[in-house]
C-alpha cells in the first residue's frame, strides 16, 4: 500500500520510520521522462510532482528518530550551485500541503538567487511542527534542530540550510552543531546572524523604486500597511518612520508582541491591530503601499478584489495564491505588484556567502541597496516595471523572464557538479541507511 500524502505529517513520519526505515527520496529521471523514487510505495509522491508540472531535481524525506518529526529538503535547481534556502518550521494539515509549500518555495529561491546574481541554486528545508506545545520546549527544539542538521549532513552538501519562518537564530546554532552546510549562524559562531534587518532594508528600497516608477516621489507622506510585525515587519517600522511616512497601520496575531511594539512606538503614527491568524482584513485597508510580511498565499481571488492600495511590496515569500492569475488580477486593478523575490532578496544576500568571511558593511552586500548599481534592488525594480509597461505584461511576468534566464547559467567554477552530489547520495544507498 502506498504511503498516504493526505495524512498528517506526524502520522506519515511514523509510517516512514516503521515501514521504510525512516528515509525516502525522489529524483528527476535523467532522461526527463518523469521521476524515480526510493520505493514503489512512494508512487503518490511522483504523481504529486506530475500534477504540479514540477521541474524539481530532488526531494529528500526523513523522520527524526528522537523527535519523531518529519523532515524534508526540496531541491529545485542546482545549475548555479548547491541549493540554498531557509528551514521553515510550520504546522501543515497534510504531507501534500507540506510538499506543495516546499516545491513552491524552492522554485522561488532559485529565481531569487539567480536574480540577485548569487551562485547558489534553489532549495527549501521543511520541519513539520508537532501538535501542541512541545515544539516550544527548549530541550525538544535542541533535539529537533540537531536532528535536522544531521539530516542535512547526510545529504552531502546538496542543500545548505538557512533561517526561515518558525526557525530562530538559536535553532540555527543547533543545526550548525550537526552540519557545516548552514548559514545564518550566530555571530559568536562566526556567522552573519539574523538576516531580518537587511531584509527589511531591501523591502523598503523596493518600495521606493516602485513609488518612483509610479511618479509618487518616495515614501514621505505615504500611508503604509504591514501584514505582520515579526522580525522583518517590526524592523521596517523604524525604516519607514525615518523616511517620513504619514502613517503605518499593521496587524499582529501575538498580543504580547503587539503591546511591546505599541510601547516602543508610543507617540509615533503607528497603529497595530491584533487579529486572528485567519483574518485578512488588514489587506483591505486603504493605503499607498500594502506590504505582506507574514505567510504566503494571502492574495488571491477572495482577497484581491477588495485591496485598496497603489502598490504591493513586502517580505513574505509567495504572497500570491496563484502567481500568474493573481498578478494579472492586480494589474487589472492598476495595482503595481513588486514580486517578493525581488524585494526580499537581502535575506539571502546578507547570509548566503558568510562562509567566505565577514566584513563590516560589506560592499558586496550593501551594493544591492545602492540606487545606482545596475544589479541592485532599485534598478531591478525599475527595469522590470519598465519592461512590463513596454511589453504589456505584468511585472511578475517580466521578472520571471529575467530570473528564469539567469537561472539557466551554470556555476562558473563548478558547472553543474551539484547534480553529481545528488547522484552520489542515491548511489550510497542513503534511503536504507536511516
């Protein structure tokens, strides 16, 4: 009987451990005809990728023996180098939901890295959050993230882990205990630390470029709406106030965080509304700039018709439910959409190459914030906006053309060597070594 992708991740993790030894893989067939899987019982995984019209190179799954948790590493492309992307630690209703999230996010990382000129491929790490409060227990998290680090090590460097939603700087330190293939390492361990501040700076730079294209003369006097005041959203508040925005309206699901931010910005033109996780009403607040800074998939057929913004530009990965359909819907409403993987690139830019050493205010990092550098965020936003107007296509379509072309380039030193690492992992009987 095939393993059920519609089952909850914790049930799947148990079945994977009991019936397949705790590890499984899927790779793209070298002849391009489909996919190969480590066991016939994973045919449903191959079927899922066929339905998704996937061009991903590989998926690796494992069950943590100590935590009992399902781990995944999704590899989209390794043409530009090893696949790099953050480790997302979230709750999912089913394994299929987890995998679809990983497939989408890994492809986005390929495009983000390529568009930023980084010699990395695109990948995504996933940890299925266990039900209840156990996921917040300090001892459990240490076990969990050290196990995930060991999982990354077992993949021989094909995937390099970073920080993402649900994963904290302390968690990255635990991953680093078990693998060398990690970024966003705490500064005391020689890494670049939390990339949120730099991500926020990049999003604000993208906002300014978009407003320039709209002939709106920058952020001064504008109203900005933030969906989410986590690490990036909260960092954006100071940057926006420094630029003289008229008002900031934000939403936050955590009451304690909301109170702390209200205390911090007492007297400033900042309003923070407490909302439920499933409350999209902040998206409909009239504003100049709407900035999704929480989870993805928030803008779709049910929410877009009520959006009252001139521009959408945020840090959330994949904010569109269906990217081509929803980008077209925004264009029909004359709303400028700046694609997320242009605006939020500074997260990977600031940490992606930290193994090459640290320079205070590194010019190779900060040039991405330079308004004049052709490869920077500002000029890239202007370029895609101008191309979209010239070609009568959406800014997203213009961005995809540029990013996908650059993603086809192979690493200038290593070529497509990373694909051989995938082959070597499979040849090592990885699935039976769990």
